[in-house]
């Protein structure tokens, strides 16, 4: 059996493991305690809420099939997405046919299910800090422990992290410099995502509001109670994602300052003063939240000559769960071939 190391236990990493694991031994290294990456869910006081990706919506038949097959507890988000502009003017959005999926236990379930289905060996709490290429690949964690040899290595963290791994790699090859330069130029934007809880109902004709002109400080507001099983009756939980500029400026503010400012803006946007005073909040900082562009696959292919592969939303060219998963499945095909 070939031995493959995958850095990153998000949906892309497990997409690789799911396919390549049919005829190879795959080990996934994940820096966090939990798998799933930016498809992440928190639980608190009886509420379940998606703090990264809010739902998965797929126009890709292969991805839809995988999601359905792993779908015990898969639920559809109820209600349309409406829009608002720079002045906070709300407009009715299109009623889309494609279902917006999450799980009863939140979108984090997708990473867990992919992980189980892949059969990969998973090392959580293991941040890879170094790469070395000899006759084979070796990876080193931040405690200095080295793992290997690996016949193939797959890098799936967001592009800025992948670029810094390539930067430090002990791999004497011209391709390393070119890959590092190219991957390092894939832009990512930060997002501060804030959950605001209220002990009363917030009734609206929409599930979520998205800022269409990208001129508002708020980028997205969603009512988590539109997801079956997420919020107890008689309560409400808003997930508010702030625009990239606002998020960058306030990234290091303390949680209370961020939550207060965000709740004020939610109250203004939804024209309901009581929303300025949530009874609890949860602030989540995503430094590399969404790619603004994708990498050139022809440049990335240079890695294949040295059994180095890439997957993730930045490889697919869009910050979407289904695109990241599709990228992982495709990279798995490429390695198997
Ligand atoms: C706030 C927010 C809202 C979003 N909303 C949506 C949405 O509604 N719908 C949608 O489809 N998409 C949405 N997205 C985008 C979607 O979440 C991502 O595109 C997708 O989850 C990316 O998956 P990935 O596997 O490529 O990367 P990730 O999920 O980032 O996985 C990479 C993994 O690598 C790990 N890692 C990083 N560095 C190391 C290291 N050195 N060693 C070991 N492990 C490492 C990380 O911890 C992570 O688990 C949203 C994202 C954010 C942040």
C-alpha cells in the first residue's frame, strides 16, 4: 500500500482521503481538536449554530451524492435569502430551488462523517510546521516530532498557510520557489462571525439577509432558528458575519466590544431595538475566511512530479464547501491515477 499524508482535516482533506483511501494508507494531520475546518458548529445552552459555513448547496452531482450518502440527520434550511444595500434597505430575494443543507447537529457533522467514511488515520491537535523531501516526504509537527516516509503529500490549509509551509520546506527544487510565490499570492479575506442569542422569537419572512452591494459593514445575517433542531422554540439566534474591512479593523478588539458593536448593527438592520441586547454571544475569528481568487492549476501541477498535491477552496477558486469537497475528491482521483 502507498502511504499518503494529508495536511488539514477540512472537507477538502477528507475528500482526498475518501477517494485515495481505496488503495492507499492515508493519514490526515489536523491542527485543531476537531475536524471539519471552516464547516464548523458550536453548541451552547441547548442551541446548535453554524459559525463558519452556514450551509452547503451543491450543483455538483458527485458532491451532492456524497453529502446525501453521509446524510443521516441532513436537514434543509427553511426560507429564502433576501438582500440589503449600503443604506440597510432590504429587498426580496429570489426563491431558489437548490436546497440549503446543514445537519440537525450542524454543518460540522459533514467533516466528522467524511472522516469516518474515509477510514483514514487522523491525528488531531497536530499542527504541521515543517516539510522535508528526501526520496519521500516527511512532515514535522510544532513539537519537532517527524512523521514519514510518505509516498505522496497533500496540502489543504488555506493558501496563506500552505504558502508558509512551502516557504520553510526542506525541498531542494526550483518548483518549491515557484509554487510558494504563486500560492502566496492567492488573496484571502478575514471575517468576524458573531452569534447573538435572544430569549424571544424573531419572526421574519426570510432565513437570511446578504449585503448585495458589499458596501455595508454587515455582510450577512442569518436566523439559525430556520434550521430544524438548532434553536429551542421561543428563542432566537442570529449569526452575523461582518464585512472584510470591518473584520480586519476590529479583528483584535475584545469579544465584548465586537459583540456590542455587531448587536447594534443587527438591531439597526432589522429595525428592532431589543436586538442590541443579546442575552449571550459567541465571537469567532476567521483570519483566512474566504479566498477572493483561485490558484492556477497549471502551476500547482508542478508539484505532482515530486508527489506533492493540493486541494481546497482556493484550488477550486471559490470559498464554498461543495467546491472544496469537489477539489478534494478530484485530487484523490489524481493521486489514485
Ligand atoms: C464565516 C464563513 C462563512 C462561510 N459561509 C459559507 C456558506 O454559507 N456556504 C459555503 O458553501 N461555504 C461557506 N464558507 C466557505 C467554506 O467554509 C470553505 O470554503 C470550506 O469549508 C473550505 O474547506 P477546506 O477543506 O478547503 O479548508 P478548511 O475548512 O479551512 O480546512 C483546512 C484545515 O486545515 C487545518 N490546518 C491549517 N493549517 C494546518 C497545519 N499547519 N497543520 C495541520 N492542519 C492545519 C485547519 O485547521 C482546517 O481544519 C464560509 C466560510 C467562512 C469562514
